[in-house]
C-alpha cells in the first residue's frame, strides 16, 4: 500500500519507515526536520520526502494525495517541553492533527494510525494500565494528545475514516538521541559514554514499562494493515523494571560504568507504570517480540557510535 508517515525522519518514524519499506510498501515522509534528521532516512528508497510541518495544511494536502493510510507521528513531544512551550504543543498536536484528519477525509484515506501517549492518563491509579483507566492529564502534552485522540475517533465516527490511536509507554531504541528534554535511557547512555556520573531521581525503585521501538513499529504496521478496527490502545511491553535495575543492566550490556548518585524526586513523576496490552493483542493480533536486555545492548552499540562529540 502507499502510505504517508508524518514525522518519518524522527526516532520512531524512521524505524517505522524502515519496517514499511522492508514489507514492500510505498512510503512518503512529511517531516519538518526540526527534531527529525535527514540522515535517519539516508539511502532509503522513499516514494517522497516532503519537508515541512503539519501546521501547513496545503503542504499536507499535497503529501497525503494518493495514499491509503497515514501514520501520524509528527508532534511536539514531551511533558516538560509542553510546559515550556504550551502554544507550540497545542498548535502542533491539536491543529496539526486536525489538518492531517481533514486531508485524510478529503482524499478518502482508509485509515489514520495516530501516535498518542500514556501521558493522557496523568496520575496513575491502578496497575496494569488498561484502556479504561481514568484520563486526567497533568501536562499540556497529555491534554493535547488526548484531544487529538478524540478528534481521530470523532472523524472515524463521522466520516468512516478508520482510526487507531496507540498510546505509547516508554519507547526506546536505535536512533533515539539525547536532547534537553531527553528520556532516561538516552540520558544514561550519554552519561556513561562520556564518563559522567548518572543521577537517579529518588530511591530508584520507581518502575517503567520500556518498549523497544521495533515493537512500536510493528504495532503501527499491524494497526495500518488491519481492516475494520478503530479505537485507542495502550502500547507497552506489558512488563516493568525499576530504574535501579535499568542502571545495572545498561552498565552490564555496555561494559561501561560511572558513579551513580541519587537526586531528589522529579516533580510530577509517577511511581509505577505498566501497560495492560491485552486489548492490543486481541484487537490487532500484535505481541511484543523484543527482549529488553538484548534491545538495550543493541541500543548501546548504536549510541557508542552516534553520541560522539562533546557531552551536552
Ligand atoms: N530518571 C532518572 N534519572 C534521569 C532521568 C530520569 O532517575 O536522569 C527517572 C525518572 O525519574 C523516571 C524514569 O527515570 O522515574 C523515567 O523517566 P523518563 O523521563 O524517561 O520517562 P517518564 O517519567 O516520562 O515515564
């Protein structure tokens, strides 16, 4: 099938693009290259690369023409970033998604697969987290992702455009870079590679559900290929590890070790997080395949080459 991947030059997007190409699909990418990298797509036989962002409705209209499914990943990502830049977060994530939906409706696409986030839940009240967990986001990012989900599902009811929203838990993997709003695995990788101490916030006994990007790409493909299913699904590995255990594993698989300090708890951090992935399995026949330790070792091999240059 011919598909559009918005945000296809980003970390998750470029992994999805590779999988789609391997499976024989024609792939057009729309990416502003603001947080994505042209080099993430180097040498790939794309059907097209459109440089621009989803706030530009006419560009989107041209990029989506002739495609059957849109994988909508382009976004302003992260709780902290959204607190610093709430207007960018809202225009990109809400109005940008509306532009994608309008273009999809106009061109008669079959499906949208939207990248949502576990950030929609806010404070976690029960584990594992199923789809019917209360949604009370505590950041603009969580609120805009929730709003965008609801828009996708409203379009599926109104216009017959199938819509699957995938609520990502803690995604990690190859081509995930370190930045100012980075996630814990790239932060630890960057520090280990540059011989700097690691800081664990709090006692380190908090848990997260880390899902490898290969599994996220496979889930997107399963959602896009499926016919008839619309809805919002939680997407994690279904397992959780403590941050202390992560520190031990990342040191073991990388063969690198630096001192570990404990800092104060980060404001707004949830204590435990783990997805209930039963609905994904039942509705889309998807199951995670990656083994955490093996995927972490692969990531560290990649990071040792990619994180060259001075420490940020
Ligand atoms: N964390 C940490 N040290 C760091 C960065 C993060 O101990 O340098 C912890 C953080 O407190 C949280 C977990 O790692 O408990 C995951 O953080 P991340 O920001 O990656 O994801 P989120 O908290 O949004 O799930």
